[in-house]
């Protein structure tokens, strides 16, 4: 059995950022990263691929090139967690032992949950910016659609980047308006939710775009089936009394945001809460029962917006707390729930939603520079030019620019059994 001081499961945004942050603090730390994929993706860029602004290759790098050289990479998936033994099981049956574990597997896009969807994707006008290979098809469809029905869907929460389904819609409408086609296209936003956006301060600006583009809002419309060849989508529609009826709609273009849940390997493990996500303290991101286990990113049950922006603030917190745990000290670094959603309301303008736990606004910039509740050109420049750099060259390099952790003022209750922290 191989043993490592820190084992990180997942080499996406969260896993890489935590590894880099730990190595910035203590370069000699023995870290292993378990990650099956050859490539690492800058997923926030896929909205701009679907909007014809980025080429998809701009969002992809070789996994080998983003892995810290000082970390040992196991190129395989984890198939089982055994936190009582401080071990994980790899797909080939090998086991790894750890002193501290960081879970960073992200979430599962559940394409199979909607009958007919998977086989329709990439043809029949059915697309999704939630997949690297399909985002260019979104842009192709936008350009090809001259008239008819365009439907954009949003499943029940939680999803990663809750604004992404709308972003795809606004950028499409913007292109149709610029090319004089918008009046001939009937655009519908069908969301399983009951509001346009979860934080009310951003709704007036978004609603104005909805009205200007002539978008029909359909709340409590949950996509349940897709018939690609006949271009029909079925929605379960809940009325105000809670009655559900099925409604079929014809489409020429269908942009789907798939239902999302915790990966099976997590929800079937002792690390999961009742909903399947890793059960952590929302402040310290330390597991509620296993004191030497942490989670970062989309897989954690902390009630923040699941975004790479959240990871940027979480990673230094987890890095610092992991090192404290290894040193036998309490986890004191605190994450305040920051998440961000740059809503691309038109090409060249963004409503920059930034908020923490409870929907409390956490703007990075003073309102005179960027008022996040209003469409802003500067925020678009930030998204197009600066955020990719912030991701690749700041966050994934373990630098803490604009992400210095805060600290608890009191000593927390001990979590789990940190004294079990040897092999
Ligand atoms: P990921 O980055 O998804 O990485 C998870 C990794 O775990 C993957 O590499 C995977 O291969 C690996 N893994 C999975 N299972 C296992 C296993 N069993 N064993 C080992 N490894 C495993 N965020 C923003 O901040 N701003 C945006 O504008 C934005 N827009 C978005 C638009 C779209 C279309 C999408 C899809 C996402 C967007 N996001 C945005 C969200 C952001 O990309 C995610 O929140 C972020 O990538 C989460 O990081 P993560 O490390 O939790 O998961």
C-alpha cells in the first residue's frame, strides 16, 4: 500500500488549487493527486465558446501541464472511500493510505436522467454548453437558427454556475438581435425553479434583458424527456397548488442544462450527507465526522454557489486547515461562502453577481468601478481577458491574490478524531 501525507481526489479546479496552495505554504509536503483525465478544462470559458467569443481549445490544457511537479499523480479514479481506515481504493483495487484527504471530484452531470437527451445531443438542434465538445455546436445552432422556437432549460438546484443556462440564452438573443432575426424567433426560458435568479439584487437587471429580448419566462417547468428526431421536449409543469402536468413543446433549438448530483462514489460513501454531498463545516470545509478529511469545490455540501470563483476562495482555506490538522492544531481558516456568476447579458456587457452565504453581496470592486447589479463593460473585460489568467496563473499556481483566508476568532469544537492522523 502506498502512503502519502496528503491525498487529493480529483485534479480539476479545486484539487489543483488546493495542491498548489499547500505546496506554496510547505513545498516539501508529500502530496498525491488521483485524477483519471488526460485534460483539464477551464469550464467557465464554455459559455464564451457557445457565444462565439472563445475557441474551445482555449479552455483546455493537458492535465500533465497543470499538475504540480512536486505532486505524485495517480492517473486513475477512486472507486471507494474508507475513512475509518484512512484509505481510498483505486479502480484497479490498489489502496492508498493518507494522513489527510481532500475530496475534489466535482459533481455528476446526470444526462441519463432525461430520457432521449443523451442520444439527441449534438444533433437535431439539441445542445449544451455544459460539455466541452458541444459548446461549439451551440454557436453553430445560434448562427443557423433563422426562425422558430428556441428553448433554454434549467433543472432543479443545485447546479454548477447557476447563471450558465441564462448566459447561453442572452448571448444567443444578442446575436439574433444584432442580425435582425430575433423577432422571428420565439425564445423561452424553462426553469424548474420559481425565480429568475436566486439573489434578488440581480433580478431587476436580468428581467430588463428578458423583457428587451422578448423572452417568455416559464417557471416550475422541469425538462423530463427529449425526442430529438421529432424536435419535441416534454416538461413536468407544477402549478401553484402543486399539481403536476406534462407539457410538450416543439423546438428548433434546445439548449439543455442537465440535472446535477453528487458522484455515486461519493454519495455511496461514509463521507456523504443525506443528499449525497460531502458533509463539511461550511466555514472550515473540514468533514463533520472525519477530522482529517476536507472537501473543496462542487462536491462539498456547503451552501455556496458552485463555481470556480468559490474554489478560488476555498482552496487557501482548505490548504491552511489541512496543514493545521497535520500539525495537530485546530482548523481556523474560514470560508465565507463567496461565489460569483458573471452573467453575460449581451456581448460586451456582464451583470457580475458576487455573493456569499445567505445571498449576502460580496462585491470585489467598489460600486463606482463595477456595480455588480448593473450591466457593465468593465466586468465583460474582466471575464474575457482577466479571469482565465486568474484561473490558470493565480489560482492553479496557489497564489492568494484577492483570496486571503479569514480566521475564526474562537477555537472550534474538535471535528472527528484528528489524533487518528497517522497511518
Ligand atoms: P471540476 O473542476 O469539475 O473537477 C473535478 C475533477 O475530479 C475532474 O477532473 C474529474 O475528472 C475528477 N474526478 C471525478 N471523479 C473522480 C474519481 N472518482 N476519482 C478521481 N478523480 C475524479 N464557475 C465560475 O466561477 N464562473 C463561471 O462563469 C462559470 N461558468 C461555468 C459555465 C459552465 C458551462 C460550466 C459547466 C461551469 C461553469 N462554472 C463557472 C463552474 C466551475 O467550472 C466549477 O464550479 C468548478 O470547475 C468546480 O471545480 P471542482 O474542482 O469542484 O470540479
